[in-house]
């Protein structure tokens, strides 16, 4: 009798599992045949299945179809009991750029583990500046002091794309007030950070902070800064920007900048000549 009961239980489990698999197979087949609406409806119905493998395939299919209702359905299942399914939902919401999901995703960041942080970073990279701006707002909010470390970790994980959004909160603050913001940019450790920041030297309100920030990026910022300086040669109309680029090269203290700096030693502007002399002294030590 006991053996029969065990056999019956396993048989039922097998039936449920194969039923779920056959349904997702059918949904994927409908999608390949071009019947996206039917495929979407079937995939949505499978989000309540017990088997994580079926739900995972359903999430991927919903993401591929990408209709307007896809984002709202996935948001409803954001707290899926399977960590793997949840991570796929997180990533897919970003790919869909489903803006109503941003607050829910940010709430997840507060208690996220390492794998979730990677998924959230991928999602916010897909959202682009709109999503990253929202993250930076939460990170910078006085009411989020206790969660700031979690948001900072996510910003670092996202990478260089955070630079323009971080620059937006540098204005009007001292170096001391911006030390954590600078730390994010430094810890990203990607040459793209400097390339994304250099155009902000044209903004007088934040230029001095950008000089400070890029000067702390180290050797990874050198090539981008040299290229920016070389591109400005012959352009006499923007002396303050050129002067700031030279200041950055002085702070970076990298010998690779010497040739470009020396070519400006006879510049018509005294400000540029003085900046070049200071930068060369910082690099050479004499």
C-alpha cells in the first residue's frame, strides 16, 4: 500500500511537471510561428506554475515578446520564490525599460545579495540615464542614509554609465561633501569614466569638481585626457576648459602627457603657459 502511495505521488508530480513543460513548449512554438499574442497569454498563465524551470522560460519568452503588458506582469512576480527566476525578471524589466518597476527594483537593492546586485546592475544599465538618475536620487537622499551603502554598491557595480548622473550631484559641494561620490567614480575603474566626465568641464558650476574627480582616477584617465587636450589645440575660444584639462594631467602625474603639454609651452595665452609649467613640474618634479 505504501509503495503504491509513493508511486502515485511521483506520478502526479511527473504529470504536473510534464504538463508545465508541454505548455511552455507550446507557447514558444506559437511565438516562433508569429502568434505573439497567444504566446504571451500562455506564457503569462505559466508564471503561476510551481516549477521554477517553467517560470524561468516563461519570463524569457515574455521578455522576447515585449508587449506593453509584459512589464506589468513581470513586476507582479518581482518577488518570485526562486532566486534564479527573480534575477531573470530583474534583468528583463530593465531590457523592457519598464519605468513603473524602478521603485520596486530600488527597494530590492537595499537587501540584495551579490547575485541580485549583478542582476540589478544589468537592469539599470539597460534603463540608461533615467533609471540611474533615480538610483542616484535615492542614494543621495537624506532619508536614505541607512541604505546609502547598498545604493553605493549598486552604482559601483553598474560601472562607468553612472558618471553623468553622479556629476549631477557634485554641484555646489565641497570636496569633503563629495568624497563618497568621488569614491564611486574611482572604484568603477574604467577608462570610460573619464571620457564621460570630460565634457562637463564646460559647466562652470561643476568644472572644479570634475577636475578633482578625474585627477583621482589614476592611469586609466590619462589617454582620454590627453586626447581631449590634443583636440582643443588651435581652439582659442575655450581657454578655461583647456586650462582645466591641463590641471588634470598635472594631477595624474603621468609621463605620457609630457609631449602634449610641451607642445603648448609657447601658447598665446599666459594662463595656458602657466598651467603647462605647473603640470610639467608636477609630472617631472622639477
